[in-house]
């Protein structure tokens, strides 16, 4: 999730998921390492980090550049001078600030320059005020939106409109920007009554770096009533090498009627390494079952879906993005791991 605001001279970005790359499909090993040799297990696994078949690309922020194995990188990775571009990295800074008059390509991040601290603070506050004013639903994970919309006849925008805890959710989502100083408060908020706060508490801790010492504190959230919070905890444990403990959380999400819960479960795993995926082999039957699940949001949402003619669009997402791009690809990655 990225939000941005600009003036004529400056543009500010807030990256709420800095531990994830810009690229939707990030090649194993990154863009700067050699492509494994054809005919090897390493190459077979590397191929599963691409989109399948004719759409086999690595997609940095929607720019299809890497038909592959990409001519652009050949077998040796991108040239070293590409390192200056954040787009190709495996993570993002929490904040970015650019002088777009002097630097229209947004290469030189000024966010840590004390000379621009006032500009940064002003734009951040204006951005957050806008997010609160518009009840920005990006702060609520998609499966959580669908679950909460049950109370409003399946109308998603009502989730934000009637959320009385929006400021605290945003405050929690922003805490990780403070770095190590935020860990204690993020840990305290793991037990918050609001599932949106719990989700961002886990996500914030994950963005600060996985620590095996946190596994015991995060394990109870695997049974969280909120699928979003549960999966976020599961993602943390997979990264910590404790994926076997997270299997029930992923199985529950993959069995959900909510399409985006199944998508989120697969998407978390699609970024993980061979070593991290090895304990997830027992999840393959649940992934295969999820591929065949036709439900998209539960019966309480049917009237809204039919009224707005969403059926065709949602079916396309289910059969294209969720099935082919994510779940089938993740099954291959786990099997090859």
C-alpha cells in the first residue's frame, strides 16, 4: 500500500509495506543476481517467480520490462547502475520525498535531509488528514473489508464511513516509520480490540525485521477471528522459519468464501524463498481445493454484486489473478521447494 501527495515543487510518498518490493512478481534472488542455468532445479524454481505462460514477466509497478528470461538482464542480472533506482530493490523506504522540479524522475530521495524536514512533516500531515477525511479503505485489508461489510448489506464504503476507530488504525499503520522505537508499542497493540489495529501491529513488526523471539508472542494471533490479522501473523512465522506452526491459519483462509482471503494467503507465500516454503508442503491440498472454490464473497453480498454487475469482473479475478497468477503458481513453488 502506497499513498502520495504533491505540490508543484515536492512529492511525498508513504510506503506502508516497506518490507515488500515494488515489483508485483519479484525474481528469486532479485534483479541483480544471475539467472540460474536452464535445466536446473534452481532455474525451475526461479521460473515460478514469473507470471505463467504468455504473460511470463516480472512486473515492477505495472511496467512490463522483463520478458524472460529477460533480454534486458540476459543471464547476469541488471547492470550495476540500476541500483540507484528504488524500483528494482527488494524493499522500499518507509517515506520518500522528491524535489520534482529539480528531480522529475524522482531518483534522489530527500526524506532524511534535515533541510527538508519541515516539508516532509507538512506533506505527511496533509496526506494523513486526507486519508482520514476520505475514510481511505486502503487501511483495512481486503478480506477484512468484506467481513465487516456483512453488517452493511455488503456495501464496502460503509465500512470506512462507520468505522469509529479510523484514526487509531492509521496511527498504528504509521508506527513502524519510527523504527526500533516503535516495537514496544506495536507489540502492545497485538492485543488491541480492533482487528484493523492488530493487523497493522503485526505488519509493522514484520516490516521492522523478523525476530525469532517474537514467534511466541505472535503465535496466538494465528487463531485471531480476523483472517487478515491471522494471515499477517502466519506470514511473520513463515519468514521466521516456523511455517509449520502457521499451516492452520493459511488453511482457514484458503477455505474461506471470501475471494480476497484466498488471494491473500497465496500472495503472502508467493514472495517466500525455497527454504521458507519447505514446511508448507502439507498446504498443497488446501491450495488445490481453493482453486476450485467458486464463492467470492458470501451470500450476504449477492444483492450488491448483482445490483452493480460485478459478477463478470469478480469471476475474471477469481479465474485469472487468483487461480493462475497466484494459487497455481504457489503450488508449483511449494512443490519445487
